[in-house]
C-alpha cells in the first residue's frame, strides 16, 4: 500500500497556525509556482525551442549510400560485415525509461521504442532479430558517449539528444524522434494548477526539481534555473519515486520520458507547461564507423517509408503526446564525414 502525504494541506495548516494561509502562501512555502491571477498576461518561456546552434548543421548525419543491402550482401570488410561475422550487436540502452526502454513485467523482456529500433538494425545485419542477436547493456546517461568511445558498445539508443558537445565525441544517426523538455508534478490541486509559462527561469527559489546526471535536461535546468534545488536521481524512475515520496516537487526531462513516468502513476502525477526545449533523438555510433552510421540511416529511412515507425509510435506512445500519430522526423544529411 502506498502512503501519500497531503503536503499542501500540511504546509497550509502550519501557515495558519503562524500567520494565516492566504492565496498563494502554500505554493511559496512548497517552493512551487503560484497560480496566475485572473486575466494576467502569460510571460513567454526563456528561449524558443530549437536545435543546438553552437555548431553548424548539428542534425546533419551521414547520407546512406544507396539502398539497404541484404544481410547476405554486406560490403566485405565493413563494420556491418564484422558484426555479422561476430554474430551479435552490442547495444547501450536504458531499462527504466518507459516507453523507450523498459522491462515488461509480464514477460520479463526488454521492450520500448528504442529497443525495437535496435532490433530493426539487428534484423538488417543478421536477417533476424532473435534474442541472441543483441547484447543489451544498461548504460548510465553520463556514460553514453564514453561507452561508445571505449568500444564497450557498438551503438547507443537511449533517448539521446543530438547536440554539438556530444557530436565532438560520437557520430549520430539521423533524427528518429523529436521531444521537448517539460515538468512532471503531483496532481494535488496546487502544483498542477500553477503557472509554468515563464519556463525554468521563472520557477520559484528553493523548488526541488529532480533530473538525471548526464542528461541535457539537468544541464538546461542548472543553466536556466540556478534558483532551484537540483536533486539528482539515479534513473528517471528514481526521480518519480522521489516525487511520490515528497522529496522532490517536480521532475524535468523530455516529455516522452515524462509521459512514461506519468503512465505509471496517472492518478497522482501530471505533465505540465509548454515545451521548453527541442530534443532531437539520434543513435550514437563511434566516429570511426561512418559506414555503420550510413547503414543505420538507411534502416531508419526504410522504417519511415514502410510505416514501421508509425507502428512503433502507436504501440509505445499511443495518444500520450497527442491524439494523432505524427509523421516521422525528416532526415538531414551531409555527404562528407
């Protein structure tokens, strides 16, 4: 049985005993935004969402070289040929980011949008995506680029945002999903009704916001909201637990991950606010494996065209981010490495 503490009521009772509990006092005591006054203008969030512009063409990946070859016709000596001869792909993943990477408790198997994309890559190399074709390795957010650079894994698919800093260490596939940073709060009649239109910079001083080290979300939180108390969770599921226990006032990360957390506790939590950032996901691959990047991009092109991307979206995202299934993100390419 889960025990939930009515934090707003407790704070308001304490405030009444001391100085009265007027409108908005509980929100300030909890370190939460106050609800907007009737008719008050909405302040724009700081910075319009968009791709990282600190380097040119950050989203442009290596162009596929022709159509996808059959598994039995992979170029001799290529990365794909080497992987095929080895017999399996080593993939870095997260197993606690529903619905992108998670353990299905009914079958005790890995499932998710990212997991199934990796299976499509394996199928293109080996001709099948059987359980022996991929070795999944759980990689912490802050270790993803390091795992690629050290050769611990061949590829990472882990809701990983393409940005200029990461592009210095790894190569990325074309964008396979577009997300945006938002907030998850308790559905308690206070936090869920507050005004978040000012973005991270307008969050109240002392608000306890959980995020995971190594994510772009925690970096954005620290840059734009130095007034909040940043709480580091081991995983996104760990942040949800801290929110449920009253040790955090909010969780911030991509709306896709928040939708998965909210689905696990839809009665007591809710995703709030507009998108604060633009988070384009790509699969990370070593910089010296340009042929593998082009091959993975050919796989993604096939999934966009044959409807498989839409099938995966409907299976794992459903209507959690909107009533309609969006079109797959269009790829941006460059020819030279």
